[in-house]
């Protein structure tokens, strides 16, 4: 694909994304709605999400347990007829496996597929791999209703355990490594379309200094970067992008 133009978004937003001839940009058509405005120090009650052809939801981004000993037991289940195993050293699914120290990017999200697609229902997706923007080995687990046999292995519970293991055994290291590179003077691309650099962040023709950033939140399948001077965020990346889920912790560390 070499001609610039609008193409189906490879990151699953349900919109069209602009291909500039070399790279995917952050331009979407149609543009997604922004999350509700947040008043200072207090979050408003969210309105029910309106129905769309496909809806993505933020993962339950539990507070990582980085400050204490690992607490998540090993995961050993069958998903879609293949063995899934994850513990404090490795994640393995089917024929793919990676040790947590070799993981260079992670992504996880949930998506509700439309009823008219013939495959209605929720999908819980978890990915971990190497070489985030150049391909490479990865482990991808797609969990659907009835994909995990047994009463004690609910799909969303399995997905949540994967996320917790990832947070404890990969995310702390990844955030520390990215922060160290930025503090050393590098400009680091995170999550396709967002660059974190010593002076702040930039993406989608928007540039924010560290003093103008209040933080980042995960809302409705997107990671939103918030301005200190406004309750409405102006910059986002899809949660499906490699390492997008690290952005809140990364910005907090660099601003700290």
C-alpha cells in the first residue's frame, strides 16, 4: 500500500485511518467522541455509551503492585483449545512463548462486536511481543465467551489475570526503560503517533510541554492526555497500540 488515502483502521477503532504513503497517522474519519469533561478533582458520573457498530472498552487497569512482592498466582488454562500458561517468568500460548524480560511491548483491550456481524459478543484481547514497530515474535490471546472451559475460568477473569501478571513482571521494567531513555535526551515513539521527549509530548500536530500536562487516563478504549489548564483532553492514542497502556505511568514518572 503506497498511495496516501483513507483505509480501514488496522488498530480496530471502527473508523478510517489516514495512510500518508509511509506511515499510519492519528487522523481518523469519522473522529471519535471525546470522553466526558472532568471537573477539577472530581469525576462526573458517566453517561451510558451510545450504540455504535463496534465499541471498544478500556481494560480494567488495576493499580500495578510494583511496590510489593508479586501476588498473582500462575495461570494455567485452555483457551480456544490451546494451552495458555503464564507465571512470574513466562507467558506461553499455543506455539508461542516469551519470557517477561524479553517483552518490549504490551497491549490489552476489550471489544464488543456488532450483532449483525455474525460473531456478536465480547472479545478480550491480550498481546505481548518484541520490536513494537517492526514486527517480530509475539504472543496474542483472544478470549471469547465460552472459549475457556470450566466454571472457575471466566473469560474476563483469565484476561484480568494476564494483565496483572504483565503489570507485575513487564510493565514496571518497560516504563523505567522508556523514562530512562527520555531523561537521557532521546525522543521515544510510544503507541504509534505519540512521541515522548525531554520537553514533553507531541502527536497529531499537537505539542505539549511537561508543565502543561496534568496526566493521562484510559477511557473507552483510548488513552487520553490531559492538559493542566483544561478539563477536556486534546490528545489521544488508541488503547490497542503497542505500549499505549504504559502512557499514564510513563508520564507520571517523567513529571514526578
